[in-house]
C-alpha cells in the first residue's frame, strides 16, 4: 500500500504477523502522504511495517483473495473515485504475492528510531503535492485547555513494556484520538506512573526524560508540554502502576536539560529545578516553561 493517511489504521484491519509495505520515503512523509502516526499504530498492533521508496502500487494478498486497485489507505481515497478488483483466482493471488515478496526483499524495516526521524521530516512538510495524492484538510482544535489550571514537572524513563500493557495502551490511545484533533498536528503518547496518581484530564505535564546513548553515555532532555487526555488507567500485572494518555504537538521537540535550565534562568526563573517532580505554581516558571516552545500563556 503506497501511502498511509492518518486514517489508515481504521481503513486497514491488519493484525499481528501481517506485513505492510509502504512508501515511507522522506518525500512521501514531507508531503504528508504517509503518516508516522499511522505507521506507529500498525507497529503497536504487531504488524511488520517496511518501506520501499519507489512504491506506488496498491495491492493486497491474502490466502484466499488478491486485491488490485488505485486507492491508498487514506480518507482522501474514500472520497475519491477509485477502482479496485478483488479476485480469488489462484494464479493472480500467486502473482500478487510474488510481487509483494520481491518488494519485501528490497525494503527497509521501520522501527522506533525511524519514527523519530519521520516525525522531524513530517514537521518540515506543508502537505506538498505528490501526483495522485491529495492533502489532509481536517480542522484543528485548540491544543491547551482554557484556562490552564494545573501544570506539573515529572520524570520518565525507558522500561520493558509487557504485551498486556501494549494492548491497554493501544486501546486507550484509540479512545483518546477522537478528542485530540488531527494526527498531523497532534500525536498521542503513553505515560506510566508509579504511586498514587495525582493527574487528571486537562492537566499539563513537562517530563524530564533520561536516556542512555551510545557507549553508555547518559543524556537528559525536557519534553515539550503534554496534555493529559485520560484518567488513570490500571495496567494489568503492573503492581498498581497506572498509565495516562498524553497529547503532544507534532511540531514540538525535546530540549536538552542544560539548555532548558539556562534559558529559564535567563527569563527570571532563578532556580527552575526541572529534575524535581512537583506541581508548578509560580507564574514566572509556568509561563517560562511554555515559552520554551513559543507558547504564550500570559
């Protein structure tokens, strides 16, 4: 399937062990023809997702049927006049399957590292035209609650995610999507919390995240503001831990902690202590935190 719109997970009912070949070239992502959020959702389902940068074909092969047509997996193709042939003829199924297997042999595997790169490329784009692909025109709602009542600093770290948690995370993000706005503007993440959960829907979190780099180097970054989109969700087998669905603006990127601290001190927040989890009540620190990402809340 050449191009994946933001609605692709709804349109393609793929499941674990299925294989999806897409065109996830920088050009396709920059043009907003292939959505990193859609790719991520398929990967979370257990679908193997690979990319061939020259792909323009739209075919599907199953054990019983072959589908050959002009439609991409997008809302735009739902609205357009497309043509599709579905057949159970064995010879055609085998030809389509061989075609797909040849694509897989020359493909690039897509994973979490690719998604980091893809989101940066997506943010560079303006929905530029690709022949045969139309842009997305979904209206954009406000990102932050009005008024902003509670703001928190907290910490996050990488951990091994169980299959049960992956399932509840995926289900929770699907439920939260309808109130979040278009995928090209906002993406959803999952935040696991240990202890009595202090957060509620509409709170804003700034998370300090420590990550291990090559050769054992450690790096800490401050993530952009995230809006809590769900109540606390119990994690099966999580020893009392809960999860929250968070919404981020896709255009925002994390800032190195040293840089964030210095910029806050420069704006008058003399001791920001960004690595100290707490509710942020001071007006100067609150407004300065949002200003790191050019958001005016004064």
